[in-house]
C-alpha cells in the first residue's frame, strides 16, 4: 500500500530532469534494438523503405526482473512496402504499478494505475536509388496521477542511405509542442540521431549517437552474428547521462528465425541507475 506522497517521487522521476517528459517514447520496445544498445534509428520509417522486405510485423513485452509484471513496456507495430512506398502502423503502452491515493485527512481515495501510450502512422518513400525519406506522426497520452494527465502529438523525420552492406540513417525524433500536466508544461524528449551499420556475411555491427535538444547526449553500439540464417546472438552497450531518457546499460540477446517467423529475447543486467535487471521478448513475422 503506497501513499500518494511516495508517488510524488515517482512523478518527479518520470518527468525527468531538464523539464523533459515521456521518456518511454525514446526507450526501445524492440528486443533486437535493445540488445544492440537501443540503436533506435533501426526502427524509423526511412529504414523501413530500404529494408527489402514486403511486410514486417511484431509485438514485444518488456519488464523489470525480478518482477510481478506490473511494470511493463508493450510494443506492437509493422509496415508494408509496395514499390517505392512504405506505410507503417505503430503503438506502445507503458504501464506502472498501481498505488493508493489519499486526501488531506489521510482518507483513501482508491487506487490508480499510471499509464502512458502512443500510437502512430509512418510513411516513407524511396526518392532515389538507395536513398529514402520518411515521416512518422504519433498521438501521445500520459496519465501519471489522477490529477496529472496530458496528451499531445509528436513527429519523427528520417532519411536513410544504403549501399552494399553499409547503411547510414539520420533522424529528428519526437518533434512537437510541449505537453501540459495541469498548469505545468514539459518538452517532449526531442533529439537528433545519426546511426551507421555495416553487414558482411552473417555479421552486422551498428552504432548511433543522439543529441537531445535539452542538452543531453546518448550513444549506443552493438553487434549481431547469425548462425545458419536461423540463430542470432547479439550484444550491445548504451551510454546515457543521468538526465537521459534511457540510462546506461549493457545487453545480450538471442533470436531465432524460421520461415519468416522470429522470436527474440534480450536481457539487461543491473548497471548504474538500473538497480534491477530488465528483460524483453518479442515475436514477429517478415517476408
């Protein structure tokens, strides 16, 4: 049983330093990206258009370990490519444990479960050989307390170039107006991202640097090796300053893909600000 005074600390952590809110829209909901250091440019619209796939769809679930699954980040989405055009639908849901609220005379007002969600659509187009641009628009909703709710809109603009085994991607992410919790306004975690990856045979490596417009910096790098085109082993590291939406962590991951169906799992042990381990798993299909 948690009193609302305890949750004031939780609200402060969720809103973050530098008056930034909604860190959940920066954190990777894809276990493959999480295993490679949260290299988020891998999941942008422009990269979808150059993927060479006709369709890709998946769902994921992430939580703290050990845990009771009351804290979770759930992702769902996919895209389809027809000719030079790519169209995608995406969503994520961030759930926190419920807590009990009290009035000024310590009388219970019932329980409340904080939650946040975003849903969006993306469009990308291959404008020239091996070069694509894309945009994703998202509706965002946040309910941190019974009296602290907010909603807004954000957009990602991305570009990608691919030749041989080399892919370079750049993006401006989470662009949009401030969101308002009651009388207080908070900026979206807007950032500029630059990512590069290289694939040779069964080996792939990727790195990314992110500059947050609030003045913070993040970076991630990871590698993947696929055995017999079926089993994938991944490892990565993410650097994040104390005021970053994604803290510093290391990760390992495994994947299995057969006949277009894939299953992926990732584990992030306690490190730095992450006082508990984190795990996520996903299932998907592509062809």
